[in-house]
C-alpha cells in the first residue's frame, strides 16, 4: 500500500475528510459510494464501490446478447471503468478508465446517438482509444434515481445506427437498472 504521509483527525461524529487530490484521482464526487473494510493487517481500507461491478457476469451476458441482436460491439461501464464488452478487444476496455468525454455524456442522464455520416460526433471511450467509430449509442443506467453507468453500442463499419439499436440498448439498461434496485 502506498503511504501518503497525510494524517487526519476523526471528528466527534466519527468522520474523516478524504483529501481533495485523492478524491480527484479516484473520481470520488459528492454522493459517491465507498466500501469500508478491514484487511489482514487490521487496517481500514476504503474502496470506491460500483453496483455494476457486482453484477459483471450478468452484464457480460447482456453484452453478448446485444452483440447477437445488433452485430455491433456492446460495452457496459460503471461511472469509472468498463466492466463488460462483446466482440471487441477486451484488453483495450475492461477495467480501463472511461474517457472524460464519455463521462460527460453519461452525466447528461439521457440517451445519446451519433452517426458520423450525419455530421455527428463519436467520442473516444477510453483515453487511449485506438478505434475510430462511425456511429455510437450511449444509454445511461439509472436505478432509484442514481446514475450507475451506461450501455455503449459502437459501430466501426459504415452502417448507420438508428432507433432499433437504440431500443435494444435502452432495454438492456432497463434490465440492469431493475437488477440493481
């Protein structure tokens, strides 16, 4: 474990403040959930909690089904990292941080569809994304009004993405949000 040399006092309510730079590095925002545990050395460990990560096997099944239906790569991310993907280079995405552009789209809390052939803009999914997409869909996963992640459908060919593909992504999002209630 990396020591920082930062020491904090516990207040009368048992609270401590996580330093701003650590929050920024871990992408912890107001309302972020943190899991508290004790390791073998009896140290308190704080970990960023991801609802989506808890159901990653289930999410992978939905990615595979989405690919079968759409014949396009389908990816699922929480608010930080990709946790499942189908028919794409998993090493490029799984457990890699989502890009800031994708995070901004997810935070809009509405479905996003873009086709380059219609002058749309396709955002990079991860910071070092080597792919050039011709179209993409981003559908947020919202459960009990909490924004948990997104379903992403990407296209590398010249096929236009339309309402049918959007409906499939929205359906996957609804199933996952129900599972996370």
